[in-house]
């Protein structure tokens, strides 16, 4: 977990927003940014965002819920949300742990995700739920 990124303190209640500002979220991050990662699955490889995790109770939509669009595919377990105006991915309800959201670290106000050294890439191509 990271309590500061590139000299910016992660607040216990940190705001996050899409690019156009229509969607504003409040993330509860008492432990900072937990488990930042990228993923090589079919959707993450296209969006390329650095993602971290919070419990479902850790995201509050402050503004713009009506602008959030839901995208689902394959098993329709995960729920991927993005701003319907600017297209930016904000958060998703995870498939491997539906009790958690993943969120776009790049949406955190003031935070440069590329200031995080050595961001691991999850092997989402070989997702546990796809193994038989
Ligand atoms: Zn937007």
C-alpha cells in the first residue's frame, strides 16, 4: 500500500474524477493505494490504466452517477464503469473478488500513477475463473 505517490499524500477520503469532470467519486483510502497493478486481460490491455482495490463500501459517487455507463462482457460478472461523456474508465466491480471495486489510480485528484515504481502486471489472460 502507498500512502503517498510522487510526493502527493493520499487522503483517507480522496476524490477522484473522470477527465471531463462529470463524474466525481470519493474513495475511502484509509490504507492508501492498495495493490496498484496493471492487467493484461482483454479489456485492461486496451485501457492500460493502473488499477487499485477498495471494498465496495469504499466508493461514494459524489456527482454524475447519471453519466456513468456500465459495460459487461463474457461472464457478465464484472461491472466496468466509464464516463459516457469523456470515455474515461473510473472503476469496476471485480470478477475475481465481487466484494471489491478496482478503480483508476489516474483518476485520483493530483496523483500521477506513473510516479509509482515497478507496477506489476496481473496475468488476467489466465483468469482463475477461466481455468477448468
Ligand atoms: Zn467524463
